[in-house]
């Protein structure tokens, strides 16, 4: 029956086209981005296989943040605009974390949390590790036992100690010692043999690191294992990049040929659009591999 109807359409001289597709819009691929890497005192830009030195700081660069069309870096107690090298603010101690939430940028030292550009003190802690934005709310955790809704200064839950936070599929997850929890429900997701050193969300999957090992959290699958610790992770053009020592690599498709080396241990990575990447490269110097 279906074939007969198709033949009738094809024989109809008034029909100029065999088939018509209405309201069809081609699927737009996500725009590719450039990767920024903080290694030692230096800031590098990667464009394909090309590497450029685009920033040099007096101290280790430990954090990068793309926010409101600009790239910012934290070096010791100083936050700077990476492109212009203009200092945005100074703190009295080492900056441990910074993040944007509801159109504002926040940073945290070991003991204080600030609204970055206004320098407004938001909260006091002791032993802070990271800030995380989830569903428009800001959270913090650290070596203290509590996990806070930062701006409300409310305790969300209490853990056994040293914690990490991550926003994953619009939900908040945390780790404490060797356990991963769904934060609001306190449901234990997984348990490791050793302490968990980080959590990361990538392409709808949650990952946790235990010093030199990286796991798929829900599947309890070992993804990769290195001889030295895994320092940080980053989404980059659909791939999951990890750093170990002075190298970065594709964590889900590791090979020695894909190792990218830098002059100094890699502390953080950040994606930026090509428009900003090209501006950074224009002021930078091309670098050959450190292999």
C-alpha cells in the first residue's frame, strides 16, 4: 500500500518534487573553543596543535575563569584580567577558588569569600576548598565539616571532613574522604578505597579522582591511572582533558602521542571562544613542545 502511494506521487506531473521537508533546520554543531592552560607561573593558549605563551605571573597561576567575555586568572593573592594584565583585586592570602553565579563573580581565600568586583565580604570560613554554582545558588565547602549555601549562610549538610563539590546535571554532588554523595538527599553514590581528591562533570557523566586514578562515578569504572596525581580536569570540544604533573591528555582516549607538555605543573584549564583566543594569541609567543 505504501509503495503504491509513493508511485502515485512520482507519476503526478503537478508534483515538482518527490518529497518536501517543512520546517527543517540543520543541527548546529557546538562552536569549537580554544583551551587555556595554567602551568607554573605561565598561562598558555592552545589552538589545535599550536601552543602560545600568553601570560606570565610572579607566582603560580592556580585558577582560571572565563566570565562575561573575559578571561581571569588567580596567582597567589592576585586576580588579573588575562588579556589586559590589569589587576582586578588583591586579597590578603592565597586565592583557592573563584566562580561566577547569577551574573556576578566570587572568589575565596582559605578564610574569606568575596564578591570579586565589589570586594564585598560575603562569608568567613576556615579551610575553604571550593565554590560551586548550581541552579543559581552558590555553595562552598572545605576542610570544615559543613557544606554551606553561601549567600544565605545556611548549612546544607554536614560531612566527616575534607570535602569537594560539583554541579552535575543540575544537581549538587559532594565528596567527603572516600565517599561521593548526592548532596541534598545525603544518598551515598559510591565508595573508594582511598580519599577522593576531586569531582568533575563531563557530557552527562560524573567522574571522581583519587590522587592518580580517575573513575566514572556511577559505573565505578576505572578510566585512567597515572604515575603522578591528577591535578585538574576540563571539558574541551567534546573531550575530557586531565592534567598530571606538567602534561595534559585526553583522559578517555589516552595515548602517549596525545600528551601535551608544559614548563611547570598544570594547575587549571579553561575553555574560551576563538574570538578571545585569537586576541590572547596576538599578544603571545609561539612555543615548541617541552617533550
